[in-house]
C-alpha cells in the first residue's frame, strides 16, 4: 500500500514519477479522459479550512472518474474524542482513498496505518508536501531542472511550507536559504538548508524567491507580534534586484499584499503565481495515479 504523507523521506524516483504524470495530465486535460478511479469513492477529511487544496483534490478525483465525499471537523467524531484508529478503521472499510488536512502529522500517519487505503497528506502543521511538488513543477516547466539552483525563502521559516522545502532540497539537490528573524528559523538541519537573518543575503543570486503568509492557521493570537517581527521580511523590488536575472517569484497563497509580498511584485508575477496554483490540480492527479498503480 502506497501513501503520500510527507516530503521527508520521499523517494526521488517516486517524486519524479509524480511530476512526470502531473505534466502529462496538464498537457492532455480536456482531450484525453482517464477513468482510473472509476467505481471508487475518495474521502476528503479537512479539519482546517481550504480553498485551493479542496478544489484541486475534488476536481482531480472527479476528472479521474471517482466520487468524492467531503467531511469537515463538524462532520466526524474525531473532534469529540474518537481515536484516529477507530475513524480510520471504519473509513478504510468503505472508501478507496483518503485526503487529510489536519493539525497533527501523526494523525495522518496513524490514519494511513489503520485505514489500509491510500492516504495523502493535504497539509499538517509539520508539512505541506502537495504544495511543494506543485511549486517544483511550476519552476521546472518554466526554468528547467531545479537541481543545483538556489531557492530563497523569505519570512516565517518555522512553518510547514519551508520545512517541506528543506526536505525537498535534500531530495532534489538544490540549496535552500531561509531568511527569518530569531525565533522563526527553519528547524530542519541538513547540508542543503541554511538559515540567515538578512533577506538581502538570502535573495542574492537566488533562482527562486518564495514566501508564505506571516500568520499561519492557528497563529492568529500572535498576529500583532508577528506583524512586528516579520515586517522587514517582504519580497519586494529590493530583493528581486539582487536575485539572478529572470529569477522566479512564487507564493503558495493566500497572499496578503504589502505584507509578505509587495502588491507591485505580486501583480508583476501574478502569472507565475496563478500557474503555480493551477498546478495543484495536476500534481494531485499525478500523486493519486502514482499511489494506485
């Protein structure tokens, strides 16, 4: 049984297979129908709100011929104390696959173990693996291989997106430099990941500039402090100018203009950013196909 639970520990050839299939799905969408999920029902279990993740997975499953059942936190008994293994054991007897967006990474791991159906991590506090594969897909379709490149992450580097980027750096062979203030550095320690405090230092010579929101879900009570701490960690023209000529700017969305990214840079790079969002659909298909074949 195959699952997609994290970038950490992901096999390089498996990742490449997912990207290859995602590109194929993108090129043939609307001209070639695949029904690999015909007769199957996949369950989306989302304890956290979502726009792009939910839409991309629902459409992906339907376009692959499957049915979708969406369950939020109010629809299931986990919020009332039912053990994850009980929920997983029941759903695994009825559904053919599960996509989970929740808080604790261990819940996704446990669900995959007890459900015995293909399980996909659609986001936890620890990782956001589907997003990072979509990001790499976007970079490579426009700039070529990400191997050997320099990726600069600007902002709160302690959250799930930069953590997944750091694991991806080790797998795909690029360098990640995270610019964050004290207390917000990336916790992943590997030879490909570096923490600095200067955004200019991180951005200098970068092939890709990347950012995410300053206030992640569950951190709303820290809003005032985070806005103060991260005020200098914005992707703007000053950073673009020191990056490599033609450097890409990406944002996993939602974007708060003139906070983590200037409104001007966002509008200038909107085509790439929205292509990145669209690629969530195609990479979800690539992941699903890999898991069931």
